[in-house]
């Protein structure tokens, strides 16, 4: 069984920053990722608020992080992690039928988009129902689409979709957006975006793909049919921490509580980035988490400090 | 008196990131800095571990952060802050004889280099005694210099000084460096660096400038005279939090304790970056702090949440 000083599960900005710092500290480090490296950032079309970089695409920024990490000697392994266990002060990670062990582990699995849970959502996922405008936006050139949500990502993605769609309906159950004001202003000023506030998506209808959405106007209690071939759902994130259940303490929503050094309630096990309990989930906060987690892991592995 | 939603004191990476995020959130934000923006990062010759950027000079990275912050509408004011006060739920900041007030305040004053406290140190500061290799290194072309310290910054600066000096003596009171191993390896492998481990600097001697250092070998108890015209002292940092004494809780060393949302024990007062109590002081962790502090300030100013 291959043994490492440190295994990092997840190669988004937190995991990549952890790998960079751990590699630079000469810890024998493996970063594991089931999908493309970069996490949620890698499916973000445009990032403008990572300090010192300015406007950049998510894939480009995270690709740079990966190259930088490799320069410092941390290794990336691609494959779906199917098991994480803590035994006798060591960690065991299973991926592709192979088990690897490590002295310290950083959980950096990030989040996935939350589902709405309405009829038709699962049935038409990938056939008109999408959680990624970057991935699927270009399929809707000169067509009308709908976006569900009122937070930063919903508004960002609605703005992004105007590059392709002839019109974007923004369906939001409240009157006010939760998003930062600058995004609200841009959305309201945009000619191609129509805000359907106080509206709730009740069901998604279609035959081979999405044909229409059933909407409820919460103010008038009237139901309305909106004919669109695509709907993008951005109603928040949930942590990808299923494999940590029973291994480490999780909060009600499944996020990992840590202290400021990224320590969990299990010795040697740290969490970094979006999957931990924190106020603000951004690339800028993920890299800080990753660097700090790697530093704490280094002190644990080399000096036994916890 | 000019009034702001938020005043950020200090324009290093933490303050600039806070300004960027606060500006993007449409808080009326002023960032105040007594010196050149960029903080300690701006006097760092080469940064290689800020994720996603790769090798870059400190001034270039922080200049980019400043421009990005300005794009989002946060304002920079240059001038030495001489007073900070909290009264009636507001904050009052004095600079250049002018008082400004704000509803929230982010303390991001960073740190300054700690002094060794040996005879000759203050006398020859700026005349052979330096705390900044980037600033003063070029004065020692083809001369021999000494560096005091054994942490990351001491070793980084020793390596940097080899670009100018014909020889660098690295004086460290212990046998082992505290720095990350990669730096220790580079220093030990370097032809122009001679490590004087287990040596202590007792005094700095000279006439118009530094002429020699008096060193004590801790193992043999022998004293030795080292003739060099320059000595660079890198023995750690102390927080620039003098103005916060009596305003907010500080720890014994003067750092500001905060929770994970960067809240101090005073409502509306946050701290971010190197001046707060934290494990790892890096650009990567400073920007995460700054972003989080701005987010918490936004929720406090706009929604009254604390």
C-alpha cells in the first residue's frame, strides 16, 4: 500500500493551495480528484475578484495553480475516491479499488449544486435542466432560457447566459436578491434579463427534453406556464462530505467544523475550502484555508503538534 | 467630518482584498495607508507561493491588487494614521490632523520587523543595519554582509542578498533553521552563503557606519569579530497595533484575537491579515482574511448582523 505524509482529497483552489504549500514544505503529498482539477472554480466562466489577478477564467486560474503545485513536488491522482477511513492514527483512502494511506489528511472536497426537488428535475437533468451555465450555456444560442435563484451565482450565471440566449428569465422566490448589490444592479439594468421575482418553480415539463416550466406567482397565487427549452438551477451548494460521515464531526448541513488552524475534531484530519463551516466561500478564502491546513499538517507530521 | 460605511486601516494584501470586496459590495469604503501600499509584500523581492500567480515581485502583485480594488470603487488615502477611537457605535480615525468616521472598521495594519535590541542596532539603523534586503541589498555589491535569523524570511533574504554581496554570513542562534526545508536546502547548497549556526550577535560596532559584528559561539563560548559593512536582521515580526491599545482586546504580543469571521471583541471592529492572531502569515491567508472581514462588515453595516 502506497504511503504518504499527507493526502489531500479534492483539487479545487483549497486542495491545490494545500498541495502547493505541503509540497514546498517537502511533505510527501498526494492530491486526489475525481473530476477535472479546479473544483467549482473550474466551471466558473469569469472570476474578477481573486486579488492580484483581475478578470480571468476559472479554468485558466486553476490550471495555473495546478502547475505551480506540481513545481513544488505535490502529485495529482485522478480517480473517484470511494472510501475514507481513520484507523490507528492513520488515514486510508480508497480510489479505483486501490487503498493508500497517510499520516495526515486534508478534506477539500468542496460543494455541489443543490437540487430544487421539483417534478421533472431529475428526469430532465442533462436534457434541459442544468447546474452549470459555463458547460451548457452555448447550447441555447438565440433561445430563451430560465435561471432559478437569487444569490451571487444565480445572478452571475444569468448575466453570463445573456451572451448566448436571446432572453433570460430570472425566477426568484423572494422580492429582493441575496446577491451583492453590484450584481443586482447589473441584472436589473440588463435588456435581455426579465426578473420574475416572487415566483416559484413548481414543475418542469417536457417530452424528450424540457418544453416548459410551471411557475407560481406567490403574490397573486396564479400559475403560469413559461415555454423554455432550458432551465439553470442555482439555489446554493451542499458539501461533498458523504464519505466523511462517521469519520469526523459534521454540522447539520454536512459541512465540517474546524478551528482557525483548519483542525477538525480528529487528530491529523483537517478541512479546507468550501466543504468546511465558514462565512464566505470564495477562491480567495479557499487558498488561505489550503495554505493554513498544509502548514498545520506539516507541524503535525514533522513535529507531532496538534 | 467625512463619513464612510467602512474604513480599512492598512493597505497590504489583507487591506486591499478587504477594499476590493467591500467596494464590490457597494460599501462606501476608504482604505488608509501611511506608507506605500502593499505592506510587507511590497518589500518582498520575489513571491512564488501565491496560488495561481507563480513567481512575481511583491510590488507588482500588490500594485495589481490596488488597481483591482480601485476598479470596484474603494478609495485609497495616503497619510499616517495617528489615532483610532470607538465611540457610540462608530469609529473615528485621525490622519494628517483630519478626523474621519465610519460605521465599521477593519484593522489591517500588518507587522513590522522586530529589533534585536543589541548595542549599536539603533545607532546604525539605516547606516549598515537594515531590515529590508530588497531596499538595501543593492548597496552591498561585491561586499560581504551578514544576516541574522533562521526563519523563512531570514533565509529568503540571505538568498536574495547573494545577487549583490560577494558573501553572506547567516548568523543563527540555533543549530537548525525554523524555515521550511526547501529554503534550508537552498541556503546550505549555496556557494556564497556561510552558515554560522549556534552563533549569537552580541553587538554592532563602527564609526560612521557598521564596521564589524561581535559574535558569540554558543557551543565553544568563544567570541569572534566579523568585519562586515552591513547586517540584515530578520528575527520575526511584531504587530503595528499600538493605536488599538485600549480600543480592542490584544494578546500579549499585541496581535488582535478574532473569530473565524474576523470579528474582534468590539462590535463593528474587525481585524484581517498579519496583525491578527493566526498560525500562518502569508499573502494567501491575508487575502482570505480581507475578503471575509469585508463580508462580515457588509452584513454588519447593511443588516446589523454581528
